[in-house]
C-alpha cells in the first residue's frame, strides 16, 4: 500500500505541475513547435505530428521515473 500511496502523490504532483505550466502559458510558444516536428499544409488539409516534442517528453518522463525508483 505504501507504493500505491507514493504513486498517487507523484501523479497528483505531476498533474498539478503540468496544469500550472499550461495555465501560465509558459510552454505556449515552443511546445509542439520544435525543429523536427512534422507539419504539412496543403490547401484545407493540415497534418501535424510533434515527433521531437514527444521524444523529449518521453526522455523527461523516463528520467523522472528512473529517479523515483532509485
């Protein structure tokens, strides 16, 4: 049960930090618009795939989880 409690506290804090980050608008200009993110515009069609943003977020989350398990 202690592990579940730690997990819930960690997830709650992570959600609060992400919410604060989005609420203040700090990431509005660069999150999802990094070099390497794929954007295609053709007439009415727009395709957007933030591959580099996804990779950076994955690395950050992996590092945080590695620190937490240590």
